[in-house]
C-alpha cells in the first residue's frame, strides 16, 4: 500500500521594491508551515511516499525476464534435415508382391511443412524404379503425410506416378527415429501399387 502526500506552494510575488517574498505551504501531518523561496510564477509540487514494502512502485523493464505482451515467440530450435532408409515390400493391384528398398530426404520449411525427394527400388518387378519430389505434411504429433508426383520406370518404360502416403514416427533418441509407413501409388497405364514397411531416419 502506498500513501502519497502532496505539497502545493503558492507562487511567489515580487514586492514593489524588487525584493521577493517567501512562498509558504503546509504538508499534511506537519504542525508548522514550510517556507520555500521560489522564482516568479513557479509552483513546486513535492511528493512524499510511504511504502509498506521496498520497491512497491518500481516499474518493471520489459527486459527483466517477463516477455512483452505482443512479443513474437521465436521458433523452437530443432533438426531441419532428415534422411530416411526404407525397407519393406510392394504389392501391385494384380496381386504381385516383391521386396522394396528406398531412400528419402526431407528439409523442414516450418513445423508443419517440408520438401524433399524419395527414391524406391523393387528389383523383382523388372527392376521397378520410382523417383519423385516429395511434399511432407506434419499435421499433429509424429504423424506424417507425403504427396509425391514423380516417374516410375519399369520394363524399360517410364510412367507418371502419384504417391500418397502416411507414416508415424517413434523417436529412438540421438536424432534417430523409426516409422511404419504405408503408401499408395497411382500409376499411369499400369497397375497401381501399395508399398509398406519401416523407415529408419536420422535427423540433423
């Protein structure tokens, strides 16, 4: 609690002989008047504060540890790059299934989006080879979606392919993670394919 006492002093007046009289004022709580000599037309205001705690009226600087109300939070530091190694299998819509291996790279643009590249190889399907630029989406938690328009080479022919996939990452520590992944490939003029397996990733 703060008690503030104000002293208002009347302006000094100049006598006819050129001398200056003394302005007087009283402070609440003092029994005798207080005398001050002032210049012409000056009003002195004295403030006496009585505090029940030291520093009760101290103003806090925005740099004293508390964040400014309108401050923009800095982005959290983290790993911006990720390299993943895929091992699993691919099943075509005609029922053929073969082993598959692949590599993917992602560069995080924000906490929500990332861009990268993926490559996948299935030696059993006339050496089916798929490559595509990839757009990664991280909507919540460790859930990840991928959209990848690219090219599939099989039996000496190239076909347009559009991959839609999902994965869920489990952190292993030291930058490593393991994610079960499921992808569906829409292939032009060929059987569509479903690839599934595990992706071991390292982030840096």
